[in-house]
């Protein structure tokens, strides 16, 4: 079964079950069981050993994963502190007075997501905690909030030269014989990253036009009617004397300290340049490094402001941890499933598909790579793992065609982001659900039609790019298709209502 289509069966089982049953934990666990049986040769003892040692323990003991778990807990503690001190409620009251429309609330959420481009996990959880009161006040569903968060997390990070994603891509391509450095390859590929760029256009247009389609339209209707589950139901504290600065100052401290932490880990204060420090950083170390400083600062700041007692502040430690347990549990299951999928040789199977496709119509290859990357990221739930597998394959294929090389690399990166965007077992999708505090499967099901709409248009752009090889023309065509698609969908929706 190793290195064949069967390697993708366990994640496909988990994804299909999750979408059918709307229940995440059992679906992921069944996928893990199926994968463990495949690896263990259907021997129960061997399969159990694979599940525990290679799966769960491997996922939890991995240094990267442990760092991200620590970051989640610290961020949960910070959110609990700000809520208990009344900062969130004060910010919500301020936002109601200054953000006067649904469109304004959605665009403000989008803008904040674009500004926090340093890391997708950091983006998801920070934007979610800051903007929940704003979107709730304008009866924007948590599902819509989760989509905007997700659409400005990985897609924005993938076109930001100073980000953890740029570091991951450049590190993957750094030692390969491409003739240029990894970070240069990343920057040159940005204009052809159609999925990321068109997603930004899609979100802005959707917010300005203020309409929805598919499951999202139903979620928005329920939110407009004030139904429980579509809007937030957290009990935010109204504390006398609390102000918006009790939220803004901790958030600013978090942003500054996390950026400083990533720069420190990347060697900035040891002589490395700013770009090199982000290229060499480790987000799983830098983010906890920065967030623990931010939590300590917030703890002291709020106590000095006398908007929270010492006892209540220490109580936020357990509250913050408990709030992050669902996200951490889903993430643990997803990472375990990824480990087992890796043991089944999914990478070898996909590598064979791409190399086989290279013998076909050469100019169509970027479009094929986009679909392969999308399918792999969707099945495994990892965009970083996807481009880590595909970039070393794509580079030799386009070795004698530098212009097509950039398009092929971009197609690989765009497909990885798109598949990650659509997958229920993706860590960034899980983080977006946690940031918006919405049911994970609801986020996946409402986001999927939007992501697939942009994916279809991106696929067309890659077909054109393979022949035209001009980023400006392809982007113009893609932007027109995005707007035309939305106008057609809105007109049809208006006719149905009429």
C-alpha cells in the first residue's frame, strides 16, 4: 500500500466522514485507525503500536508541534486576561460607535488580517479575538468571520516576503540547484500566485457587495435573526474603568514581542539582516518566545491599571488553557493523521504523479501542478508539507525554462494554500475556527464553496499563464472572472428572492 493511492485513503476517509457527520473528533480518529491498520498490515498489535508511538506520541513530542501548542495556550491566557479585565467589551463598545456598517466591519477585519502578515497561526487567533466583538455587533456570523480570518491568513502570508511562510519556502528551495536563492525564488513567484492574490480580491468584492451564497448565506441569515450559535455568546466582562487601551496595548505588545521573538530566533541581534533573520527563523520557537513576554506584560499592565484582581488574573491561566483545548485536540488528531499518512508514502505517490505529468503538454503543466498540490494539501492537511514535497520535483522539470519555472513554483504554492484552505484537517483551518470561536465543521462547510470558486478561476489563470507567460494579463483576467462570477451569483440570488 505504501506509495500508492491507498496512502491517501485514511485522510480521505476522515474528511468525508467529517463533512457527512459534522463531527470532527470521531472522524479524524477513524481516519487514524484506518491508516494505522494499513501501516501495521492489519495486525492489531502492530497497528496499535503505530497509532500510539508513530502517531500520537510522534505528533505531541515533535518540537515544532510542542512550540505551537505552547503558543496556543499562551494566546488563550492572554485573551482570557483581556476579556476578564473588560478590554474586549470596551473595544466592542468603541467599535459599535465607530464602525457603522456590516461592510465596514468586514473590511476592518480584512485589513487587520492583512496587517498581521507575519504568521498564519498568529494572524488567525489575534484577528479573531480582536474582531469578534465588532462583527457580533453588526450581526455578521462567526462562520463569515472565520472565512475572512482564514482568507487573510495563509494567502496573505504566502505573498509576504517577511513571514514564516516565506522562510519555509526559501528553506525548502535554498539547497536545490535552481541558480537563485530560496528567498529570491519566493519573491519572483509572488505575481503568479493567483490563488492568494485572487482570494484577496474575492474577499474585498464580497464584503463591498455584501451578499453570500451556499451554506454561508444560511449562516448569515441565522445571524441576522440572532440565532444562538451563529453569533457569539461569550460573556464579556463590563468592568468599570476599562477602556479600549486595555485591549489594544496587550495586542500591540503581542505583535511587537512576537516579531521581535522571530527576529531573535533568526539571529537578527547576532548580525543577520532583517530578511535573513526571517528566512532562518523558527516560528515554533519565536512565537512562544514573544507570546510569553506579552502575557507577562499584560498581566502586570492590567494589575497596575486595577481593572482586574490578582486572584482573577491567575484564574485566567486555567480559563485560557481550557478555551484552547478543543483546538489543541483537533490539531493533535490532524497531526497524528499526517504522521501516519507520511508512513504510507503519500509523498512518493504524488511525486510519481507530477513526474508522469511532465511528459505531457509542457505548457499545461503549471495547471496540473496546481491541481496536484491542491489535492495533496486537501488530503494531508498541510501546505508546508505539500510544497516541501513538490518544490524539489518541480525545479528540475522546468530547469531549462526560467519563466515557466516561476509559474510552476507559484502553482505549487498556490495549490498548497488552496488545498490547506479547503481541508477540515488543516491546522490553519482549525486555527481560524478557534480564532472565530465557531464550530470547526461549520467553518469548513461554509468556506468550501468560496475557496473552490477562487480555485476554479485560478486553474483557468494557470492554463493561460502556461501559454501567455505574463502575470499582469493573467491577473487581469482572473480579477475580471472573480467580479463577473460574483455579479452573476448576486443577480441570480436577487431573482430568486424576487
